[in-house]
C-alpha cells in the first residue's frame, strides 16, 4: 500500500484507550485483527456510519520488533501474543503445547511469519456451499483478494516460480517475492531437495493447493522491507474519518443483550481497570478462533450445560459454540547449519547483529529484510501411500483432489531449545487439514481466567499416521545428499533416530 508519513501520523487521531462518548454506535467491532480492520475500513466509508473497534492488546505502531521481518520469531511469549497453553494432550504423552494468537493492533498478522498463500479453491467453494453465499466461491472471492493486495516481483530474482499476476491488484497488503540478495543460502538446497524428489512448482495464491512455492510471496513492503499487516494496510487509511475510533488495551468482557438481540458490549480499559458500557446497533465479534467463542460463552451464548455449570445465565443455548477447534500441529527436526547461513542464534549476538542492523536501517536490505525462510512445499499423499499407512484413511482420501495433507518448510532458527554454540536451522512437517477437532471451553465465569483449550492434536489414527509419514519424510529430505552442503550435523532428534518407533517417540515428546 502506498502511504506517506503524514497519513501514518494522522492515523493516531482516531485511536485511544477510551470511547469518544456513550453515544449509540452503528457498529462495535470486537477484535483488531485482519477481519476487524477490514470491517472498520469498509463500514466507515459511509461518513454517517459510526464505528468503534475494540482491541485487547497494545498499539503496534512503529514497533520495530513487529515491523522488521527477521524479528518475527521473537514475538511469541511477548505482550503481542495471548500466549495461550492447551490442556495436556493425551496423544502427546501429556505435553501441553503453546497456542499463540496475535494480541494487539493487527492481530495474527502482526506476529506471523508473513508467508502469503491463499489455499485451494475447493476450500472457498465449500464455504459457499455451507453458507449459501455464492460470493465466497473462489471464482468470486478472488476478485476481493485482488482488490486487497499489491504484488511486487523483483527483476533480479535468480529462481523459477510460477506467478499469476492477474490475481493481484495495487492496494492494501503488499505481497513481495524475494530478490537474489534476500534469499538465504539454504533456500536453493531446500528447494532442489524437494524438486528432485517429485515436487512441482505451483502458485499457491491462484487457487492451487498443491506444489512448491519458491521465494515467497511474503507480506513485506518492498520499499522499506517492513511487515505489511492489517494496521498499515487498512488502519492508516482511517485517518481523517471522524466517524471511526480504534481503541487498544480494551478487553471486551461481555456482550449485552435485550432478549436474544445484542445491543452492545462491556469493556475494561486495561490501563485504568475502569469498565465501560457501549451501546450499538450491531455487534461484530471478530476476536479470533479462541477469543470469539470465549466471549460468546462468557456472554451466555453456548452449550446450556456448560454455561449453567459455571453459573452463567443462558441467553442462547447453542451447543456448537466452542466446537470445531482446529490447529495445524507440526513435527520438528533441527540441524547445525554452515556459518554463512544467518540464523536467529547469530542475531542474538550484538556484535554479529550490528552490521546487519546498520545495512537494514540504511538500505532496507540484508538478512533483516526477509523472514529467513520463504520456500515451502504443500503435498497431497496419493491414495496408494494413504492405504499403506495401515489405518482408517477415509477422511484424508475424501478431501477434494486439490487439497494437500502436509506442509514442509524450514526456518532459520531453532524451534526447540538449542545448544549455546549452535547455528540452528529447523525444518518441519505440518498437518494442513486434520481430521480430529477440539474445543474451546471456559474454566470459570471470570473473564480474567484462561480458557480450557483442547486442540486434540493427532486425535485420529489417520492424523497420527500422516504426521508420522510427514516427519519421516522431512527427516529423509534434510538428511539427503542435496542438503549436505548446508547441514553440518543434526541437533534433533539426532541422526541415530531412524526406526519408526523412535521417530514416533520424538514426534510426540516436545511442545510446539
């Protein structure tokens, strides 16, 4: 998106920590992530439509930890994540993995790794079939993707990648592919390893769901090499609109009802602990996969038995609220990379970081200008492979043929604890569409208490078997001859781990 400094500074005229007045808003939006900002932008185009957006987390404006691409891995465990933890998972021998959700203006787009893809067209067609809304069908929704993105493809790239430029426009979210100087040395080895083992190039932004993406795209502004996320992409254009206000550090604790009609919300100003009541004609809940059902439950919308057990008055008995909770669980291997590969471990050393930081600040180039991992492979297992797993594979075989089962990717960082003297790179295999789902439930009726999150990782026998297949495959690829030029030695699980039993034991033994 094309923005000048004046627009960014003017943006702060519409944000704060307390609502303008107790007047009636046309819409109150709960959650300042990508959905919340898009809604605030679209609805406030009507100057007579009063919009209030309430975000639990802090302002993220000008925070260099967020805007600098290579710092993405350090945002988990900070104030910019909810830092949820799941309940202990029986399938992981009681391990309780972390569940990171964006907390602050921009939501998840402020803390993710910026790799941009859209998924298989059949996913959107399924949304249209389930909802009855034909606008969600891929052939229609791609026009909205086009309006919301601005594509940059460098002229000096030294790699092949299919790119359908017709699915991009010239506004909002910047999507850029890496130039020759941005790619990390491991990328060629990673890509060649998969290509020589059957992977095909594909453009996973054009409706394809299966194949190899190289060099991006990433949601990075190519002009200054900064993260392109919901706040600058949509928030800054709200500058000068007196009919919209954005509040950070504002925890919505309850939706208020007249009968079963929502009439507004109560929120707590976290900077003062004061509680305010907001009246609105429409209440839009866009607080994410955890906080949206959590808020509904706290407000009395959900399974009657669960609400009554906690002493919450039932407004609507809706058993589905909090169910169908999915996550993409993954399995990790790590190796020591050659010194020419700049990893997070090197960037932790102030002396090694200094020249990279100087280059980035002066020219928007160098290791800090990229995410340090831009290529990945989405694979669908053949029916023959699925049948060979020895378990019930009805679900994964039934998925539309453009849907992948596994994602393989790497990161120029240790995703598990690493030795002090290591130069760790991680590679991982993730389930893209698990069969088993989990749930979001309340622990108590107090909004301050953490919810009970059960993602039900590897909760079906096909999920576990496909994950094990993916882990074995990523281990084999990273141990192959084509990776030897960058792989000095294996850190985890260790080159002596080769049997199915040992690989499975390491697969389920570490938090993710």
